[in-house]
C-alpha cells in the first residue's frame, strides 16, 4: 500500500514551516488511523507518503480487501478534511482545500522483517511486489485515477468480499518488469454508488 499527496511541492512553497508541519500532522494522523483501523501495518512515512502492508506481521485472509477498503476510506475522509480546511477561512491557502492523494496497491509475496544496519533497522518490506505497488501509485496519474490496484489485488479482494466496484484501466509494463500487468481503479463501495 503506497499513498502520496499530489503536487506536494506546491504546498511546501505556500505554507510556512509551522503551517506545513501542522497540516501534515493532521493529514498523516487521520490517514494512519484509517490504516490501523483496517488492520494495516504502517511501514514508514516518506515525507507526505504513507507506506503500509497488510498481512504482516500477522497473517490475514482479507489483506487485499483491507488495503482496497483503506484506500477508498482515505479518499472519503480526505473530502471531509478538505471541507474542514476550507471552513477555517484564511488559515490555509486555497490549494490546501484542493489536496488530493494518489494510492497504489499490489498483492503478492514480499520479504518482510527487520532490515537495515547492525545498529539501526526498521521492520519493513522489499521485493518486486512492493515495487509494483509503488508503480501503481505513481502510474495512476496517467489514467486520471486516484487509486490504482493490480488485477491480483482486485481478484484477491473480491474473493474475500465483493462490495467494491472496479474500473478496468489498462495493461501496462512498469519500469523494471517485462510482462504487462492489468490495472484497475476501485471506484467505490457498491452500496454507495
């Protein structure tokens, strides 16, 4: 699971350091709460980006579904955050009330564990499946999508619970791979459409 704020550099330019910290703390707290609520494991923050995993360290049957559900809930919650920020008048520049997040998910086996140096390490993940998830997030922009998941994720999620509608996007060859991968956009929960 990878998420990233669209055009984050424009926020950095328009906000004071204190404003930027306050905004990002509010945003990251809300989004991390959703990851943890849906039983995800926070891997790390990379600036405004959130990296998380589902199914490690504790295996879970519905890991793919939980990742997709989290992505949809994040998009819904961000609408509420934008309304809140807009209602705060001159506290924030207009660009804050337009904040959007792109999210990418992939499902597969990865190497997970404590990695780093002998005196400093993180519980994290690595491997081809992780790289593919990151490419889903960055590649969503090309399709005008804010969530992009691999077909593996869609199929695994639907096998657990079939309450999300998906839109087929394309088969793409991502950097570092030779075989095309089918990509889908989760549109929303069927009950809300």
